[in-house]
C-alpha cells in the first residue's frame, strides 16, 4: 500500500447555495452543503440527496422488490422502509419446504447522526439491490437526528424499533396478522423468519448497530433471535489521531473529512462528552465489547476511519469475539452508497457477496 492515498474522485456531494451573508455570523457549526447550525438553535439541512417514495424503484428492480413505509412511532417520527424480494418469495411459494421464510436485516443509515434518511434515493437504491441480491427482507429504520436529538436518542429509537418488531412477532399479534391478510404488516410478515435477524448499518448507522448488538442482553426481545451484525465503515472516533486520520490525503470530494467527523461528534455527543466517550470510541472501553454478536466489519482502504475500524476488529478478536474483517481496496467512505465508479460498483458487489456468505453461516 502506498504511504499516501487519494480519495475516490467520483465521491461527490454538491453543496447547495449558501444562505444570505446576513446570517453567517450566527452560524456556530457547519459542514458545507450538509448541515448548518445557528446560535439560536435553528438547524438547516440542504436537501443534497433527494428523498423518494417507497414505490419509486428503478426499472431493474420494478417487479423484483416490493417496498413500503410503516410508521413505528408517529409522535417521534420513527418509521421504517421495508424491502421484500418478490422473485425469491415467489419461488418459495412454489416449494414444499417448511423452511420458506427469509432472514430479516434491520438497517440503520449513516450521516454522522446529523443528516440522512431512510428515504434518501441512494439508500433506497442500495437496499433494493441488497434485498434482491441477498434474498432477504430489510427493515430500514428512520431515526431522529442530532443536534436537536443528541445521543443516546438514535440508540433509543433503534431499541424502540426492535421492540416494535418484537410486538409483530408475538403470538397474539401473529394470530391477528394471519387472520387479517389486509394488515399493513402481513405483506412482509408472512415471509419473515423472526429467528434469523441481523443488525446492519453504515457509518453512524454501523455505530448504532454496534451499540444495539452489545446491549441486547439488557432487553427481553423474545421471540426475536439475533444471529449477527454487519458494520459497514463504522463511524468511531477518539481524541488521539490515528495514522489514517493524519495521513490519508484529504480531498474536497471526500464524503467524510476529518473536520466533518469532528463536527459531527460535537453535535451528536451529549454536553461535556469528548471523543473518548464509549459511544464514540468503543475500542477503548472493554464494557463496549462484552456482549457482542458474531460480527463482520467492512473497511474501506481510502477512508479516514480505516485504522479505527481495524483497531476495533483487533480489540474484538483479542476479547475472544467472532469477528470477520473485510478490507476493500481503492475505495473511500460509503462508496457502496454514494459512488457510481466502475471500481466502486465492483467493490460493492464484492461487499454484498461477503454479507450474503456471512448471513448464510448464521
């Protein structure tokens, strides 16, 4: 590996027009084109990525994947977008096997805890493809964002989503769902194997995934059975800089710069916390590694988070946990979501194949 690497030039998020200069002196935190926080508490998030309806599918996935939104908690705006691979469920319907249910992936999107949505077009496209390629159901959770809702709000919303899922799997709810084929949940519920659930997320969503996975023992989520977790470029931090944070060549086209990372953590962590807080730096806290599901960590070579992700894998291995580490050469942070380069598409397909193999083992 070369000592200096350059970030994938195809990763590009175009900033929108700035607000009139009259307001600029009131800005206390900003990541250009993504989020701007004002002294009086106002938060602006330019819509750099369009939000799309669940029914909006690219031609290659029309008739292949079915997607719908379901409200989990209307008062807190927590909802989930479900994906069902029609082609796979149709094949299972014509088999005589009793094992005709599909694993469920509970997915959490990235965005530094401060931006992003389960309705973003880039996630909708990626998860449609993931559901189809893996032959799995996917529940993509839309959680509340910082700084209006700093951590642990995202974690709490994650657990609320899992508890909602538990209620759908409970015997009484199951009987009601079966009797009412018109139920808003029946269309995905009837294909779901609640004994094979995996937690998965990218960037900040991978951080949420890790927190939930290590905390499952504290909650009674029976009859749900969680088999493993998949962390895609998990968003971790720390006060001391790693080599990849210091040496990976920064580019204005990068989806995650060191400056942006620091800003996200200032906005997301509770008052008084620093980047060595266990929510930010789990590798430095043995309690964060105590209860861990079998895990696969996907690392991008050209990512400021590379070394943090590798250190996390090493800490898990040292603690005797089941961990698989996959490194994708020549690509940067969130390449599978935001980049359309030929190399990124190839690495994305490799990543999906690795996820599929991991799920098949558990």
